[in-house]
């Protein structure tokens, strides 16, 4: 167990490489073309900025 005290950072690197490999494999399984063909429509965005649209702060052109 003495080696574990000296090389603990190698375990971290191995763990990170394993996580990145799993993420890469999961992302390869996603079919983005199928999703883009069948994606749901987004509802209209409401941000309540229409209250301030009437106020025009820009100077008027002459």
C-alpha cells in the first residue's frame, strides 16, 4: 500500500479517462439527424418585454 501513497494521482487519471471514454461512447449512440427530423415544436417565447417596447429612448431622426 506504500505505492498507493506515492501514485494516487494515477488512479485519478485512470478514473477520468474511463469517464471520458463512457461519455464518448454515449455521445456516439445519439442519432442527431433523427432527432432533428422529429423534434418537438417550441412554444412561443414570452419575456414580458412588450411593456417597454412603446418607450423609445433613441433620438428621433430629423
